C-alpha cells in the first residue's frame, strides 16, 4: 500500500514505516501529524485518485526530528563595478516516519 501526499508545495510517495524529509512542519520530535492532502492511494480497494484530494483520506506520521540542511552560499557579482555580495542560507526540514495510511 502506498499513497502520494502533498506538503510544503511538493508531492511525496509514502509507504507505512518509511522515513522521509519534508519542508518544515510545526511540532516537536515525538509528536504526531496528519497529512490530509492525499492525491492518490493504491491499496486493497485498488487505485483511488483524488480530484484534487481523495475524500476522507489521511496519512498519519510521527515527527522523528527537526533540523536544518547544510549551508549553501549565494554570491552575486557585477564585473568592473566593485559590487560583491555573499549570503548564506540553511533550509529547515522535518523528518517524518509514516505510521498509517487511511482511506
């Protein structure tokens, strides 16, 4: 059984027991979250496709940890103008463990 859920503007294919990294969600490690934007479920009843979401479907997940990715550097330059700007960015993420998929 698997499902396709949307969170943080991206879509993920998930299965029970799987651990995945998504955009930051509110909560602490050990909390439970419910993802209601389920686009597709493939399970015992066959394939269910939503328009845009599957009715009464949800994916339950447990927050494993909150964190931030490696730092990336943004460097801007205009030649011959003595213009240089350096900026860093670290994107936040939430690591989830999928516990249940309910149709």
